[in-house]
């Protein structure tokens, strides 16, 4: 039985060939490596040179960008963008509507919450999930420094 390919023009004008993955019918670039046991929803796109390992589950409307690696048993929710060269570890979870920039690494078993935005070149460890709205607080205060007697300038134990 012959494979049927669809050709789609990319961002830079090059034409990429896609086929339907047998498990879920998602669109997979001809140059992507997909384990047959991986499930890829019908409205998902997997770009060239991506590598999706055994028993991974990719939700509807998700876009797996070029050269991304999805580890064994990883779960990617619906409407997620996995950036170029991202590595999602074994058993990791990425919630729906999340956006991961380029070169993001998600450790084995780690979680990224739904609606999260993860900046380029970020490492997400398994002990710290990326929250939906990370809070960064900036202050102009100098850190408290202990005095010789072990108290700070307010007399509190440091």
C-alpha cells in the first residue's frame, strides 16, 4: 500500500511533505521520526526532524516544531506549541494551551501547567512545575546582611 503525502509550503517558502500518522491521523512531516505506538490527534502537526518516542500522546491542535524530541510516555495537551529543538523528557506533561519557546528542556516526569508561557532556552526541572503565570518581583532593596552579633539592622536574628 502506497503512502499518501500532502505538500504544504513552510514559512520560508520551502515545500514540506506530510503524511497522516496511523495512530490518531495527525499530520507528520516525512522526515520526522515517530514511534508507531505514539498517538497524534488528527489536527496536530509534527514538523521535520522531530522525534516522538513510544507511547507519547499529542493532543488536538498541537504544533511540534522542527527537531523537537518528545520522550517516551510524555503527554502533550491540546493547542500546545512545542518550539524548535525542545526536549520533553520521559513521562513529562505539558498542559493545554501552553507555549514553549525554542531550546526548552523539560525534565523526565516534570509538568508545565496549562496556559503557561516558557521562554527560549529554559530548563524545567521535575521538582518545579512551570506555573501558569510566573511571578517575578523586582526590588531596589539591598539584601539583609547580618551584623557581627548575628542580627540585621532591625535587631532581628539573621
